[in-house]
C-alpha cells in the first residue's frame, strides 16, 4: 500500500490546471501538527525545490521544508528559466521528488514535507489550508500590491486583511490553543504565517493580542526566521515587487477579505461621497423601493427574472430532528429563502422527509410498526416541528410517492442505456437467523479505522469515514443479534470513474461561477483526489424504490442513489410543471443546503447521476455546507437521545423566533460551534432585549409619547447624515454577506444597526430635548423620526431570521406592505405625519434560574457516549467542582455591564487605547464565563470531534 506521502505526491502531481494566480495555486492538502525543527538544506538531497525569484509563494514552501526538516536542495530559478514541467507555471515553486514526479501547488508541497515526516492530516488543518488558499491569499495579494506597488503604508495595506486577521484572532480565542490547529505547530501555521509575514512584518501594522502572540511565536522560530532571511533579501524583494507590477491590479473582494466571520464596517471612515449618497437615498422616500414581487402559485420560473431553487437535505424520517439537524439544513435554507423573496428573486424552496432505506426498516422493527406506518408517524412529527419553527417551505413532501419511483427509474434506465451502470458480485454479510442479506444499517461492529465499538455498516459516527459493512470487525446483526457471515451476491454499480470526465469540467466551471463553502470544496476534492470508484446503488431490502432490471427486481435502490432524486419528485408533487425547474439550467440557480457529512453525495454522486442521464438536468450552482453544532460539552445523538430535539424546544416556553435567532447566531459556518444554555440566555438578554428590542421599543414609544403617535417633521443635520451613511454601510454589508450565504455574519450587521440607533438616541437624548425650547423640541422630533425609520428598516432586515418579530415590528409601526422589500438603500419609509400603532416590548428577559432548570431538564452537560477519544473531554483538575450557577449569574451580569461600558466608550469617541483595554477586559470575562459553564476553550478546540 502506498504511504500517505506517496499518495499526496501522486494526487498533487496531477493537479495541473489548479494553479491560476501567482499567489500559490489551489491545492488544499493538509497535514497534522509538527514541531518546528532545525534544518539545513542538503546539497546532495534527492529532492530539489525550485523557487522562482519574486514568487509570492516562496516563503511558505521554504519555511515548511525547514519546519519539517525535509532533505531537499533549494534551487533559485533564473529569469526566463523554463519550469521543470510544462504544466508548472513559471512563477510557481516546484518540488521534484525522488521518483521524478513534480509538485507545483505550493500548499501540496508544504503538506508533502509534513506528511513525509509522518505527520498525518486532520480536518482542522485541511480547513485552514483551504481557507488560506481561497480566502487569505487574494486578500494578502491585494495588501502586498497596495504596499509595494502603490506605496501605501503598512497599516493602510493591511486594511485589506482586516477581516481575515479577525478570523484568525477569533479562532485562536475560541479554541484556546497556542496554534491554529492545536497545541503544537502544524502545516496550517506555517502556510498561514508564510502568506501573512510579508504584510505583517511591518511593526506599525496594528494586530490584536492573540494574533500578535501567535505571529511572533512563529516568526521567532528558527525555521520561519531563517526562511524569511533566505527569501526576503532586499534584492529578492525588488524582484517580488517587479513580479507584482506585472500583474493586473487585484480586484477587491466582495465586502471584505473573505473568510472572516464578521466584517465590522462600523469603524470605517465615511467619505463625503458616502454621506451624500445616503442623504440622496433618504430623500427619495418609499417611491425609490422596488415593488414587492408576489409570484402566482404554483411558483414557476419566470423569463427575465432571477429564478432561485432552494433545497435543504432531506431529513431521515426515522427520528425527531435535533437542533443541529435544524440549523444545518432547514433553518439555514429558510433564512436564505426568506432573504431571496425579500430581494424579489423568484424563489422556490422544497424539502421533505427521506423515507426509504434501512433506517426506516430498522425503526419499524424497533417500534413494532410497518415501514409505511413509521413514515406516516414521523413525517407528521417533522412537519409539525418545522411549522413551529416557521420554516417557509413552498412544498414539504416525502419520497414514498409514485413520482419518486417514476423519476428514479427513468434516471437509472438512462444511465443503464449509456453504459454507466456496472454489474458485479460483492461479498456481503448474510444472517442465517434472519435468512437474508443484511443492508448496511442492519449491521454494527468495530470501526476498522478508529476502533469505535458501535460503528454502522455504512459510516462511522465517530471518525466519519465511510465503511463497507464487510470491513467491520466482529459484526453483529441488529435484527437478531447474531453473527452474520460473508457470502457473495450480485449488485449494480454507478460507474463513477467513467463519469469523472464529465464531472471534472462541470466542477471546475461550478467552482469558478458558483458559491461553494470551503468545506464543500475540500471534501469534494478529497473524494476526487483519492480516486473515484464504482459505487453500489442497490440494496437487499423490501422498503425502497424497486430496481427495474431483470435479475435485480428483488432489490431496491440504495437510499443515496435515489434520496437526492427526492428533490425532483417532491417538486413534481408540487407542480406538474416540475421540469421547468429541474430541466432548466439556463434559467434556474440551484442552492443546496446541508451539513458537511452530506457533501460527497450532493457534489459527486448525484451530479454524476444527472450528468450521465444526459437530460438537461439542473445541477447545483451553490453548495452550502455547515460544520457541526455540538450540545453544551457533548454532542447531539439521535441514537442515544442526547441534546435538545425539535419537539422539546416547543416545551421550553421560549419563543420560536428566539430559538431561530440563537441557532443562526451560532450557526457553524466556518468551524464547529456549540449550543449553550448560558450563551442562549446571554444573547437573548443582551442582543435581543437590551440591543434590538430596546431600540425598537424606544423609537416607537417616543413617537407615541411625545408626538401623539405621528412621525414628527425632521430637519436633518450633518450628524444625522452620518448616521444614515453608517446604516447604509451596514445594509450593504448585510447584502454582500447574504449574497454569499454568510447568514450568521449578516446577522451581526442587523445588530450593529440597532446599536448605532441606540447610541444615536443616547447621545441626542430626545426625552430631555422635548422639554426644552423650540430648537430642542425640533431636534427631539428629528431624532425620533430618524430613529423610527431605522426601526422600520430593521423590521425588514430581521425577517429572514425572526419572521414573527419582523411582522410584529411592521404591525406596531404600521409599515406599509409595499415597504416590506429589501434594496441596497436606506430611505425614509415613514414620512412626517405617518401614524404608528400600539408599541409593546418584543422580547422577555430569560432569568438564570429558569435557564438552570432548562439545562437540568434537557440534559446539558450530559455524559459522553462511550469510546469517544480522550481529547474531547474538557481538562479538569482532580476534584474539580461542577458548574456554579451563582458564579455563572455573576459573570453573565459582569459581561453585560462591561459590554455596555465598551459601547458607551465607542459612542463617546474615547481614545482608542482606552477602548482596546476595555474590550480586552470584556473578552477575558467572556472566556471566564465560558469556563464557568463547563464548556472550556480547550474542549471547544479539540481535534477530530467528527
């Protein structure tokens, strides 16, 4: 068997067209942490590392070689010297291996050095390398271009990295580790450092404390320091500048350096043009807004409009969805669907229960029901839960329909006719006691990869690897508990290797034009890199879509062949004109929402089926995958009943919109996140009650109390104009983020707007001015009028997140229906004389006693399932005390108090150093609160959780 290093070399050497920009190619290979090592280049080494003068990627490959103590000879390429391979761009580093193969993707070279040393990859290092290649590199190139070509100062140039630096800072703080992927230096640290160093080596560049500590630690390491001394000599810096000057100016990224979790536009300097444009938009009034689009039913594509088709991964019907399922699929898709409709995009959102397969048969056996009865029972449970969460499906269907059978069999027959279906004999587990071959999920055993004791026959819940049931150690039948034996049986296979020549160009085009999350790209590349193999598409079951082929009519289709076809069949049950959505790639944009474990079936298997069927199917344009949402200090588990499930949320007495808000606030967009009862209370009380709710209530109450319920006349001053510009900046950032499906980050923009509104009211004090002279009363009217119009804007902006709250605000302010639409401008929708309705509080405070009771009731801090890796347990001292509710309450109050202090300092224009000091205190208190809740930073950053 080939070593990991050899496999990496083989996969990387065939990445010919991946490198398109002189910032380092596009390989997203990974490796596990390794300590920096003393290194000396070997003049007689078997490997040769060719580095072009002026290459932006030179520093990280040299640093990686030295960190991993790789026996390699460094060779500087002369100007005009041809690369060692015709596939290698002249600027790219190239590593010639002992075998003669050449690697020229910089991140592949870096990870090869670490793999060669025996440092194995982790998901976390892979994600960092993916982020560095897709997000950090373009931002760093823009910063270097500004510094070296345009002559900007280091601080000015580093502004292009602001969002990316914030992402690194938050990751270090959230994980509580010294390095990006753990407590030891890894290839991720070297690669990210190598990209940042040319920009951040200027000490005048302001950097946050944790990031600065990490950066200095890396820079002081012998490997990185000597690499910098080698690569960034004055002469080579001149060549580097000359290389940049030959490139076209880098285009600014949409909104920010992508990859940041939150781009704070509130502190950006406003230009005169910004202010003038905001004032002009305000003065245009509601007439400047587009008219809301209300499509006829059923919703069908419309010529000339943006037609958006949204799906969320079909939940298995065999159990109740937990909060992780809800945010990973249906709630994320719902937030984007609501946003799409507010943008007047012609939108169809479909979902349904996945009802065929082994999981359903297993559940039926457990409950003593037929598969049909199980499906009917749990479909109703799912529908009721999603109805309570206010999920706005256009159609919520199911896969056990005649349309599902007809469409699945048609796709199969088209694949069969075109030679993409193979027949083969496979070894399968047969249970003598049950007198049947056992489908994957009727088998459990010991995982062959991680030794987890309860791995399923198709996938291990602990390490996440896909498994063939016959690979399980000591397998056992889930139906009778017997020990099955391996016997031969015939099955059908989808010929993925043959379809790869169609898949590859489609993926390249899709990645160039669509919006795929970094984890979706990485997982897909991993599947392709490891080599596609024929995939079995039939199972020995009774409950499923029948196979329409002689010799196989006693079998059904494997659920992962026909489950994605459920999107089509559910649409077909919604409208007989379903093909106008699903066979219309010219007019339809398809968004798929899912958790990351579903990615390969949506990015490889299902597209291959549709490409092979050759019937002009609509394929996914934007694949949006979340990471995992954990529960307190453990994780959700359907099989073990651990965590808060959808039907339980209704019983807490907490409104559905508060649940929606919190789940979207902690949505695991770039890394795993965790549901926490304490954090739910904190966010409800600080963000919803004290920030958003407080502002909406004050703005509306001032109109009622001081002006008889009618919006007063307004005479705007330059201070008001600046507020309009600030709100407009946040509004545009909100759009930029949501257009890229950065749902969690866009929510911060909504909260920033309400913060601006609170500060505006606090500074101007209309409750005092209304008691003064004519000028003061007029000022009170202006402030109140502007504030209530900001509230009207927020009524629309919150709709994707909290639809009931948005509707309540609209009703209280009597916002005209034609204003319930999103545009990129902030305009006056409630003019002088507009009458508002009755204003009442939108949110209720959550008391710590109530939260403590809920945590206990729903199992917060539950024991972990057996056989989980030791590093996922939070470290604790011997005899450590359990969480102290009193301490948690005290810290929660101190966090809220310190947050108010920071906001007041910012509003008063206090000195930046003073503000930074108070922000540091706030972060320290938040970390202390997290520790008190027994959700330690170390456990939050543990590797290999999934």
